[in-house]
C-alpha cells in the first residue's frame, strides 16, 4: 500500500506525565499532534490503487502495546520490546479499543499481565549532567556495599557506582552498552559479573529505564538486572584466607568521581535510588550527601542519535552531551557527509584522472543506494564516458539458435539485457539521471529478415522495451517515437523504400546499427 517509513516526533516522554497523541490520515497526508508541540505533517508515497482511499482498510489485526513474539509483524518493525506503562482512551476510527477489550468483546485478545487501572507512582529522578557528576553517599557499614536503582542513558560507557576499600574495590559500570559489576580483591584478581554473558542481546544505553541491584558482603556477591534472575559469584571464597572484614571506606560514590577502564562517570538519570538499603530522597538531599553536577527531580536526558544526524548509514554514538559519527568506508566529515566517490566519471576526470579506469560511483548522493563499480573512459573524448556492461556485452548472439534453444515452438524471440538486480538497477537509473545523455549500442547482422515489416497474423516487427515498460520501434540513430532504423531517417537504406537495411530481403547479409 505504501513504502515503509519511520520518523521521530517526540523526546523526553518518559517523565511520568500523561501525553496525548493524535494521528490522522487523509489520502497520502499523515498529520501527527503530540501534546502542545507544533503539528507534524508527513507525506506518504502511496501505491496508485490506494491513493483514493479515505479509510485505511486493515482486515488482519491491530496490536496495542506490542505484539506476540512469534508474529510476522514483529519482524516488520525495528522496535523489539513491548510497551510498559499506561494507555488510556485509545481510539482507532472511533472504535474504543481498550474499552472493548476490557469488556471482552468478540475478536479481542489480551496477552500478559494487563491491568485496567493506572496507579500513581512516585517519580523523582536524579539527573547526572556530565561525566564529572556524582553523589557521595555516607555508608558507615565498612563490611558491606549494596545499591539498588533504575537508570536510563544513551551513553555506552560510564561508571554507575564505585566503592573503595583497603582490601576490596567494587565498580558497577557500563562498557560498550553492557552492564558489568567488578570486585577487585587487592593482590589477587578481579571477580567480574557481566550481563553480556546472559543478556547478550540487550544494550542498556537505549534510553529506556532499566533496574539494577548489586551487592557484596563477605559471604556473597549478587547482581540482578531488570526482571532477570539474580546472578551470584563466590567472591567470598577468594577472601577465605583473609579475615572477614572488607574494610570499605565510609562513602559510596554513585555516578562519577573516579576513573576506571578508560571511562569516567555515568551521564543520564536515576530514580528509586537506595544505598545500603537506605532510600535517597531525591527531592531534598540530606546535607551529609555531596552532590556534584546533578539535578534533582528532573531528567533532562536528550538523545543526539535518535534521529541520527549521521549520513550514509554511518553509526551514531552519543558521548556525554555530544555525539560522534563512525563513518563507513570512503566517507568522511563531521556527519560522514563527504563521499570519496563521485556521482559520475566526469567528477573523477575533473580531479585530474586521465587513464581509463574502473571507479566507484555514488550517483544518488545522500540517498540509500550503495556505491557501485563502472568503467570510466577518460581518453575517447573531452568528456568522460561511463561504461556499464550487461550480461551479453561484446558477445554476438545467434538469434535463430537462441530462439530455438529457449522456445522452439514460439514464433518470436526475446533477448533480455540484464544490468543487475535490485540496487544495481536503481544505481543505473540514478547514474542516468546525473548524466548529460545516455546511449545503448546494438548491431544487427541479417539476411532475408523482416525487421520492422509486420509479419502474418499481425505479429509486430522488432521492437525494444524501455525500463519503464514502454514499447519502442525506433532504433539507434533514428528519431524518438518513429518506426525506423538510422538509415531510414537519412534515406540511405539499401532499399530506399525500406526503413531498415535488414528489411531488404535480397539474399545478401545486411547490417543495422
């Protein structure tokens, strides 16, 4: 019905507030209203047979809040997680979907834990504004460390918590988007717990809220992430040869304040923070807690990579309050916006290239098509000529033999020129659009044929079909739209009454090109 498309029209929506969304469609115009933000209008490229439809006809199913894991629809979207939160007043073409589902009307199905009430929840986040931000929380229990909180970030690296000690140091941190909990026992080794081992497909820098609980005492090291099963490590067994006093410092750092594995502090937001079991009041921190570069009761986290400003399918990485683009091969610039490839061979000639060479072209510029290789002829004329070969370039085709081999019973012969499939053909079209002119060469050697002369039963003579499906009866050198070869245009055919040499029919080999 329409080409697949996606767009962003909202950010900072996980603030524990209600938001209103209204999406309307009128033919190919999509209008989106989000809260009091300016209206966004998106034009959809529709298939011709759907352009006049005023009602979006969906006769399979509609999903609200997510999809089942095994449905085909899941594979059609980049979003792989179901919604967690509250929805209200969900209408589709004036049908109250949630109300009807609650009444268990025919055709409605629910899955998972669904409640038709939305309890109020406390929302008092703490924002860590940069990599130097941290909280220094008193924790007098020198034999135990325990933290519990929810967090969200777009940065793939950053320290979430650390605590120093005379015998043991612990770090809770993000590394390449994976959550890790390290216990370093002085003079011995690091005891690591790494989510990459049991949550390999989860990146924790996706901007969503994640929960974590990490603790260490002389008897157990526990690490629990989101709704997963707690994972423990026998760190205490390494300590058996020592006394059971871990001798931690009197403070626990939440966020930065140190340097570990080439990284500084976490940049993002936390909520529901507990240190050694004590809840931290994010509305008014006690005087004994040191706060550096944090904001209370507010999460101002901003995504610099959704949507991404990086071009040519380069990847975007958020770094604190900035971002960097990791360019693919042959691209450079702040946004990877400078391609090394030219749109046509003429671009390389203007750079000083003088020899015939195979070059890579990128004719659609910032479009989605990849670069492709062609032969650039730099020597035949003042302007460069781009040569694109097809499957039978430079090869003579015996029409009689080929027609008999592929379709012995047919009274006609078809020869397809294959320049490639998919992106190859799209690239060819983009290159033609960038060129001054385009030519194809074909040469016919014939004897006693009826080239353009219609045969019996009104079978047409020779014609070619364009890439847009248009049937054409003019050949190289003839005028557009005619029914003639080049010699017919200049009245130079061997038989002046004919429009092609191949229609002469005098038992002599003739040629049209």
